[in-house]
């Protein structure tokens, strides 16, 4: 029996290592390619390649555009979704069930199916080639509302009742009680929304045509217009922020979600 367990553990470890290698290979290959010698054999320091990509292109401005739009989308989506999830979960009002079913139904509609309508709407509002035009359509996040609603359903009702006895408003109950006890859910959703907004390509590509207003994921294709080298390095730099966000917050989010999962209704 022990030998079987050891063999199973060895197989599982080997499969894990193989999966890690398969996942890391494209990234390692890309990094090695950027620091490899040029075709004529003259070595080109990798730092020089990355320096050219950083300082030889407007990538700093593109970073700023991505940071502003992605950060705004994240903050607004979390605020709206938390409030909507709380209202549907804890309040009684006319049309509550219909609203909930509408949110569930909207979750099944592909974002790509709404692209034309979004563009026509942003164009009618004169928001093409603006940060607002990039941000507004990305605020539709029914999955975040669904997650919050399901979590708030599991929070003990006694917390809400005790807060009402003390005269707390619904807004205070939400921001002072319900959100603090689900830090893991909020952190996980914020990271997912931020990464999704940062990596968004199709909508920012359609709604922004002016280079100074482009997000880094869209504008990265313009690097070759500035440099004869550094395109791949710039692409790696474009994905660096989301990688750092995940690496920095991975442990905290995992621990917080495990703690939050202990709350049962």
C-alpha cells in the first residue's frame, strides 16, 4: 500500500513538473530571444534591448493609459457590483427577482456581441478616442454581481440585524460589515477585473485610434515603427504589470478566500 502511494506521489510530482515546464517554456523562450546575439553575431546586451523599448518608444504613456483605464474599471466595477450584490441579497424591493434573472441572463451574452452597439453609443456620446470611451463599456461585469450576491447570502443574518438595531444604514452595513468580512472575495475579484481590463484588446483597439491615447496592449504593435529591435521585449514589458500583480497578491488572496469560505449562512 505504501509503495503504491509513493508511486502515485512520484507520478503526480512528475506530471506537475512537466506541466510547469510546458507553462514556463514560452516565457523562457521569449526572454532568451530578447537577450540573444543579433543575426550578425554581435552580442546585444539584453538590458540595452529593454532600455530601447522603454526609452525609445512612448511605452510610458501607453502604460499610463492602461493604468488609468484598468484602475478605474476595477474600482468602479467592485463598488457597483458590491452594492448591487448587497441589494439583491439583503433588500426586499419590487422587481428584485426579475433583476436577478436579468443579471444571470446578461452573463450568458458574449461581450463581442455588444461591440457594435457599444461603439455606436460611445460615438453618439462623442467618447471615441477618450479614456471614458474605453472605460464605460468595461463596467458591465455581471459575474462580479453574481459572486457578491452569492457570498452575501452566506453571511450570517445576525450581523445585519445587529447593525440595524444600532441604527446603521444599509450603506454603512455594506462598507463597514459585509465587505470587511469578505476581503478575499473582493481582492480576488479586483485582481481578476484589473487583469482583464489591462489585457483587453478588441474594445480599446476599436474605440481608440490616436496613438497617444492607446493602451499598451494595443500600442505594442507600433514598437517596430520606432525601433529595429525590441518588439518582443516591449511585449514582455506590456505583460509585466499583471504578472507582478498576481505574484504580489497571490498568497494573500488565497489565504483570505480560505478564511472567507468559513462563513456559512
